[in-house]
């Protein structure tokens, strides 16, 4: 694989126009057999490439019209109009691109079935190699959380839940506060004293943090961005044999319940979060069973190798 770097833009408009044009020019120079574009800002680039007779696949990571409705940088009164405009652009794009990759079945239902494939971001099977890992009952951390530290990702409720845990029950949190200003608010909460905070860490250190805990947390709020989206973090916990405490969205609860690999709770209730963490820590046999069930579900269904075969089939179809 060869990577062709493109200079980053200085803002959203610059990224949508000047940087996108650079992507187009770089793509033309490559003379590729197929172009796979990931950002809605690049749909006009997809149109130009199609005019040149190129084969183009559009990758839809999120339900963009729904996402627009929660974007703080778009004036509230304009969001509905912008969302409708984005929806129209995607419908037009769906007519001229050769294939469409979507991240979830719910997004896929908005595009033509004949040219759409659901390819989900599941862990690689190699991620679940557990040689040398410590049994859950012998681990030092009661919980672990890795990822963005935002209010809509439940950072306040998690900190409040930690304060409700028995004395001596502590855990690890790794990630970046967004926006940075909320860090002072979270760190000041009593429950944060139970946290070993690592900040932003490399991939290998994330695996070490997961392997040192007895429960993995993923407690996003029920916003339009999350309720119908898969959580990569949750699948990574499962791949490492870690029982999960997750938000009780219907999609997530179905995954956790179907695999019997964790506990789904209301992410806005610190008491429910704390109770789930305690249940997994005070019943090692339960935690081990749920963790092993999650690991088995990754091996049998939720793995990247299975998804890659679907993507390769789409490539063969459109090339």
C-alpha cells in the first residue's frame, strides 16, 4: 500500500473546496482502477471522477443528515434546511456512484440495495489473542474506559458512578477531554479520585489498559449520532474477553443480550452504572462467563475478516 499525503485545510470551507480539489488532482494522477471516498465533502470530487469514466465507491460512516441536526457550529434554525440539502446531495450521489459502503444496516436502508453493502468496523481476529493475559478475578482495575471524554459520551455520569463504588474499587481512564474546558469540571468530581488517568495513549497501551480491568465501559448518551451506530470500543472490549457495561440503546442491548456478554444500563443514571460495575467485580464467575461469551461472538461473527470479504466482493462487482 502507498499513502499519498494531502495537506490539511485551515477550516471547514477550505477542507471542502481547496483540500478536496487537491484530493481530486492526486486521484487523477494515480490513475486508479477504483476510487473509494469516505467523506461527504468529497462527493463533488466523486462526480468529477465519474465524468472522467472512473469507478467510484462512496463510504457512508454516519447518518449525515441526522448528524447535522446536532452540529453546534450550524445555527439551530438552519440545521433542518442543511440536513435536507445533505439528504438530497446523497440521493443524487447514490445514482451516479458505482457502489456504496455503509457502516450500519439502518444507514444502508437509505440507499439503493443493489449497489449498497454494509461493512462494519469490527476488530481483527488477531486483536483477540489472549496469550499471557491475567484472569479477570486477579486484575487490579474494577473498570476501564478508553476513548473520547465528552459529555455526550457519558464522562460526567461515569465520574459520578465511580463515587458510588465501594472504597478501594478503582480503575483506568484513557483519552482526551473534548472540549478541553470540561476537564476541570470532571476532575473536580469526587469519583475522579478513583481514576488512574492516562490521557491520550498509543494502541499498545490501550490494550494493556483493557487487559488490566474487570469491566469495560461505553456509555454514550442516546443522541442521533449513537443510537443506531456500532461502537468500535465495545467490540474491542469483547475481543479481549472483557465484559461490557454499555448504554441500553436497542441496537447495543441486542448485541450484548444476544451474545450474553455484558450489562446494558441507562447511561444517564450513575447509580445503574455503579451497580453494573459492582456486579461484575463482586461475581468473578459471572464476569468470566460474559467475557468469554463476548470473545466467542467476535470470533464467530463480529470480526473484520468477515467484513473484508463483503468489501472485496463489492470491489469485484464494480471494477
